[in-house]
């Protein structure tokens, strides 16, 4: 009797209208508590001066006014340069590698795919420490020892802005080139082979096929890669933290927006200021991505 009642109740609860909501409810709950609530709370905290759990003062736009400082703009400049350089490398290079691996004449394709994708599985902390010791300022470090053998002077890689940026871009390229290559490989598999066959009949060479067939057909994938690269570039933190062993760096040469949030929110215990930086970073990422989506015509309606 009890079993029949439970079955009747379950049938009443689980029907075509309620079943979808039951299946998506874990995502909805996690989104509300772990995404939406922190976002809203961060925005509220950005208008407050928080000295403790019970010592909260509303100060209006003062935290945002305090963003007009040299350290904030230095961090923003570092992130902007890093983002532009990584996009300049991690769009064409993975695309070319994807085309080469996807070629009919290429052997051992799965081995190449695994080799390029393997760095993405490496922990950022482990990889960051590896690059930290690889480019150490000591003469016995690997890169400096190679320079000495070649007759060049050793460098203090992580004590100069230009060389630090070079190491960071190299790190990013090594770690994410395989991921972007997989994206472009999936896009290549969606290109109709009839286009290449028609091009062969017309006597089109390899470069022309790449420029006039492959690149245009990979437009949507390219836009997606650029979008996530903008987010990744401005949200970069673990790389610099592990390389310098702290959110701070000599002369702020490795300071990023997220590092600045960490310094203000945790090192200096200014949670309101850290929240303001976070809100500003969110706005910057959204604005940059919206601009590039408009520039690439993603928001334009296709003409029938």
C-alpha cells in the first residue's frame, strides 16, 4: 500500500513539466550560490569599507575613485600587453599546426595531438615553478648556462619587464597551444571537402586554399578562441604568482589585475578595494569582448 502511494506521488512529481527542472536543478542551485551570489555580493562590497565582519561602512564611490593610481594602470597595462601578445601567437600558430596535423600526408596524428595537448594537463603551479627555475637569474640556470656557452651574457629574466613578459608569453604558449589546436582541428573537420576538391580542379595552390577556404571557414572557431583568450589574459594569476613566489613582484613588473586584487583584498585586508578592482576587471573584460564580437561581425544578422 505504501509502495503504491509512493509510486503515485513520484508520478505526480515527475512529469513532462517538472522532470526538466529536476535535472537542471543542481546547476541552478550551484549557479545561484557559487556564481550569482558572489557576483552580487562583490558588487555591494565595492561600495563599502570592510574592517571586519561587524565593522562595515558604506563609502559610496570612494573605492572606485582610489582606482585612479599608478599601480592599477600598471597592472592593467601588463594584462593588456600580455593578452595582445598571447592572442598574436595562440591564433595563427595553433591554426597552422592544426592544418599540418590534419593533412592527409601526416602520419602519427594521434601522437602529435597528445604531445601538444599534454602541457594543458600540467598543473599551473608545477609548470610555473619549472619556468621559474628554468629562467632563474643564476648563471647555473639552464637558459643562462646555454647563453654563457654561446658566448652571451646571462640575464636576470624575472627582474626586467621585457624579459618577464617574454617568459610569461612563452609559458602561455607552451601550456595552451595544444588546447587551441584541438579547437581548430574540430573546425577543420567541419569544412566541406567539396570546397577543397573544387579548388584542386581550378588549380588553386596550397597557400590559396589555406587563405581563401580554411581561414574563412574557421572564423567562428577563431572568434571563440579570441574570446576565451581575452578572458584568460586578463584573469591571469597563477603564472605570475608561482614565478615570483608572491602576488608582488620587483617594480610590479609581473603585477596583473588579479594579483592586485589579491594584494588589496588579502595582503592589505582592504576587501572593499579588492572588490572594486574585481568589478572593474569584470567590466573591462566584458567591454573588450563585446567590442571584438562587434568588430568580427558576430552580432550582425546574416542576410538571407
